[in-house]
C-alpha cells in the first residue's frame, strides 16, 4: 500500500515487470525514484498522482484510487540535490534539469565577466551533485573542466549533522584537493547549493590552500531561505545563511 500527498511534494513512481517465477503474471513495485527499477528488472509505468493511493494485492493486482484532488507542487531540492541524476521525477529528467541549471548559471557568469573582468582558468565541481551543471558551464564558457576535489565517500551529508562541531570535523575529512588543478590558477568552483555556508567556506579555504590564485564560487540553486519541514532534516531558519542576507552579502 502506498500513497502520495495531495501536493506531490515528494516523488513516487510505479514499476512493472514479468513475474520472476516464469508465470505470465505481472509484478509491481513502488519507489521514490525510478532509478531503482533498472537493476531489479522493472520498467517505469508512471508517477503516482498527488492524492492517489496504490494497493498491490496479495495476488499481484494493482489497484488505485484518487482519494483527494491533488496538484503537483514538488520540492525543487529533489532536482537540485536529493534525487539521482538518472531519475525522472514528475516527467522531468533530473539530469536535464541540472544541465539547464548549468546553462543558466553560465549566462549569469558571462554577464558578470563583462562587468567585472573575471579571469577564469578552470571549472571544478564540488562533488557529486554539481557535476552535470559544472560540465555544462565549462562547455558554455569554453573552459576546461577538471576534477580537482576528491570526495571521501564514507562521510555523510554534512548539512543535516546535529551540531557545528560534527559538521566542521566532517567537512575537513570530506574533500581532498588535487593541488595540480589549483596551483596558480583562477578557479571557478561550482556547487549545487548553500545551506549554512560552513561547507562552502571550508571548500574555498581548501582551494586557496592548494594554491589557487583566485577562487570564484558558482551556486546552481536559488538561495535557500528557510528549512524544509517535509521530510528533510535541515537547519533551523536562524542557521540558514540566506535567511536575512542578499546574494552579494552571502
């Protein structure tokens, strides 16, 4: 049994495959993202509609009912950070969404370069979520793309850690620079979002410590001005860096 809230804030999709026991029956599954289907041999059927309930019966039938009128009001952070790039949410490719973020940010960078005479030698993503956007920015600006930061995959998501000491310690261990890609260069770091700003500050310091001459920080997400109460354990409003600051102040 599965259902989706009437605003469609979180994603939910239905998958289908032929029964693995060799019978002619169909099997169904429900998951938050369709990227789960491929490894299990399921094909994507459709999104669960906002306000819809799904029942898969013991004998394998799929029944659905629209319990309340709904509308799609999805969480934008799913596309920016939470969902895998190989997922399709609400008919929108997460990967294509992130490429479009890169194209839009590249246009803003071009506009700023004309006004402020920015010199950029290399584009470096903050792994992992910003890679598609950073690749697109590098293509639009005709600049080299380099993997200058290596991620420790055994460190969790720092923005949801319970206290500042844990976040600072984890940020220090999370990313390690490749000095060859920073030394003496003007570097554009591309990140997917800024929540508190702790990670961003540390990453900029890391790039400078690795020898970067100038560091520019491009962020693909719009400013996050408030915590999300719908299933994401984010900071309180007083901790979110964009709550009472302009983009220039950040």
